[in-house]
C-alpha cells in the first residue's frame, strides 16, 4: 500500500489507527473544524519530526528550559497537537471512520478496550508519546501500548538519556531486536523482553514505568 498523502492519516498511524479522513469529514456527528484543526496539528508534528535529530528532540522534550522560551513554546505546541489528534481519533472510533492497524491489514475497533492517548513518564520531561491505553491501571498508572515506530523513538530517547547521564556506554538500555521483540534493561541489571501483541503493538514499561496521560 503506498504511503498516504495526508499528514493526519500518517500521524493517526502513530497511534496504531488507520483513519478514513474522507468519511470523517462527511460525518455530521463530527465537528468539521475539529478535523481541519487536527489536519494542521498533523502538519506541525510531521514538520518538526523531519528537522529534529535525536539530540535536539531530547533537548526539546526533556529539557525545554535549556533553550528558553522558544523551545518551551514548541513543546507546548506539540503536546496540544497530539492531544487534539487523540481526541479526534476517539470521535472517529464512535463513527466507524477509524480501524485498528494490524499486521497485513486492519480490523474494526468497535469493541476494543483500547483508546487513543498521549503519555509521558510521571514527574519527568519526555514525549509526548502517542499510544493506546486500557481502562485498567497498574498501581494508578496508565496501562498502555505503542506502535513499532513510536517504540523505536522511545528507544532512541532512552539511549540519549543514558548518554547524557554518563552511564555505561557499552550497556544497551533498550533496543528493538532483530527478532522483532523489545529488550529493556532496568535497574540492577534486570532485563525485560517485550513481545508484540497480535496488533504489532508493544506494552513498553507497562507495569514497570509510571506512565501518565498528558495533562490538560
């Protein structure tokens, strides 16, 4: 399948969804201006993702005050952009204009326990990371899963964090393995192997990291 020409459809895929943008625009139950605003948000997200290398992305997401007001404003803009798209996708689920991306195709999401969300680790900079969350929580924190592409971004951010903290450069804090699984290294050398679920989504840090949905 050729890549979509729509930035909104491509960003929706970061959440794990295949969005029928035309159907959404034609549905009277969805406010047209919400869809149009989300389109602009997707353009912003994609534009910034093309110009940010790992080091700069880390600076912007983890330490916005380092570069003062302009970067802090950029962080806020990205946060709002992802949240607006998550809200639109939630509406699209109710109208049937969105399907769950799965290996080799899509499936309906009418009765799925997952919903679109934007998260970060509690009490820390980082992200925002688009994902899907379940109603159930772990110790009060979000139970979630990420697409393969977002998981790769998480791994890159984790490596950059370790590099800046001066930790052992020969140790890999997290990586996508050739097998398709994710390997995480926790404190005291504890290793965790995460396999993708049937939708090719990864529950990275679910049950170990204090993930929270991005605050309003």
